[in-house]
C-alpha cells in the first residue's frame, strides 16, 4: 500500500507502489484540468454570445446560469454547513466575539483619550 517504506519493497515493487499511490492522483488531476479547460471554454463562448448585445441571448445566459446554480451550486454550501455542524466548528462565532471584545476595549481607550484632550 501507500504506507509501505522504500526499504521493504524491491525496485519493481516500488514502481507498483508509486503507480498505485500517485498514478491515480495524476489521473484525477488530468481529469480536473480537462474539466477546467471545458468550463473556461464554455464561459468564453457564453461571454462572446452576450457581447452580441442581443437581449434574448443575454436573458438565456443569465437564466441558464441561475438554473445551473439552483440545480448544482447549492450542494457545496450544504456540504460545508453539514461539515461544520458535525465538527462543532464555532470559529466564526468565537472570532466575532474576539473582535467585538477588541473593539469595545479600543472604544474605551479612545473615549478616555478624547476626555483628556
């Protein structure tokens, strides 16, 4: 597996381990790069379509992007919120309370500075 040390595996076995550990990752990166290329290409074609200044094409692009986000985009937000609720992540809340503590202590010092001036 991927956790084996180099010393316990022969030269041919090392190649096999490297393929199984990194070959799959490389394949996934290639697939993601191809999908990114398609996404950017489609975005530029849509931009050119909108630049024809045809109102109906503009509305079709905006409506299509909205429907696409409604169908597929919200799942990322849902997954993040589920991950936060499972882990009990309250970092945003604690950051807000820390920043409000800093601002209130800063307000006290500025008010006393104003009184002394």
